C-alpha cells in the first residue's frame, strides 16, 4: 500500500451532498475536485428506508458524471441530525468489550423504545479536568442502516470506504492544519439544517461536545450563552479562548456578529480551502462558492488519511 493515497471526502446534510477530492501529486496533496448536488427532497431522518440509498446514489452519480473521480478511497461525514448523542461518566479502566456493553446499556436507558444493536456507537473520551470527579465520554450513535446504504454505494461504485464520522468532528480536523494556531484552548460551533453542535477544545482534544436544536433556523444565542456559563464553572481553565471558529450551513454575517456581541467572542468563519493546495482548475471553481465553510466537513474528513 502506498504511503499516501488519494481520498474523496463527502459531507451529507439532510438536503445536499458535497464532495471534494484530494490527489497526491509532486509530494503534496492537491484539491482536484469540488462539487455538490441538492436532493430532490429533504431526507426524513425519522424514517430510514431504501429511499435513503436511492437519493444518495442518484446525487452521487450526478456529480461523478460531471467530473470523474481519480480516487479509490472515500469517507463520509454526516450532519448532527443523523446522530443521537449523549454524555456519561465511565470507568476508563474497562476493557473495550466491557465498555461497549456499558454504553449499550446507557443507550437503552435513554432510548428504551430503540434497539441498541441497530446503532453503531462511537465514544469520544472527553479531556478530564482536575476538578471533575469522574471521567466522561460522549457517545455518538448512528443507525446502522445509514452505514449500510453508504457501504452499498461504495460497493456499487467500486470505492473503498475508509471512515464515517460526525460532521463537526470532521470540520474540527481543519484546526490542526491552521498554522496560526498553537494547539491551545478554543471553541468551535457547527450549524446544520436543524441542529447545532458545540465543542470546547483543549490542545485539539474535546473537553466538551454538545448537540442541540436550532430555534427558527437560528443559533439559540441565549441558550448558548447560558450553556457557556455552566461549562465555565466546570472548566475554569478554558475561559480564555485563543480561537473561536464557526462552520456549517446557512450562516450569515449578521448571525456571527450577534454571537460575537452576545458572547464577547470573536468567531471566525472556517474556510477549508485555505488549508489545502488548490489545482488550477479548482481554484477558479472555489472562488464561485458562496459559502466555502459548508465544505469544512468534506475537506476535514478527506484530510483524515494524512
């Protein structure tokens, strides 16, 4: 297997698929492909059926018919709407098998009408602070039917599936490639169609990861402000943010200005095209993209092979 491999990154929202492709050429990765396709109708997350694969495959084919992919490897990031998320204390001395069983049990307690075996559970251990009495982990729960549909798409298109991840985590990968950052404390918000996700990062490692609903398609600034006050009580060492980034969809400058004024934080848009080299053909295309931050998860997941 070669040391560096070409990689396609895909981000899925409930209404659109976005694709980027990183190709290794002349000892560096170059962005060789960027495109998107809107779904004919928004996906209904509450009802997963064969239509999910059909919508996904049709939109994927529309994109690849316009520009052929050069890569065999592909990864997907899915927006918060696709996931159930919860935070629990845990014993970090547990073996992985025992931890998995414990997290399934916690899932069943929270969602008694659902079958834990129908979900893939990924736990992300939160960075522990000295004043907290226990270790905590955030559990991302994704219905296996989504992954099965993605696997089916990859098989049909002769692609190798490498990762399936949470869009906010994929977007935060870009922070590691920002040369102006030193890996210290920061905050990140990701906005999707119906939800938002918030992380506090300590040396790029999450100390907090939360997900909640939007209100009238807007970030609930008062709710976030109250949440931040509570977080600072438990994480006093994270009170001084050295960076604050926002990414996602349907974000306008007025919303960022309101966030900055209310929270007294200078949020910046995360432009993922600044973190990779662009091919000459793609450079002109990215200049036409109205909201580059919408591609942060796709580029972030594509960078996972580095």
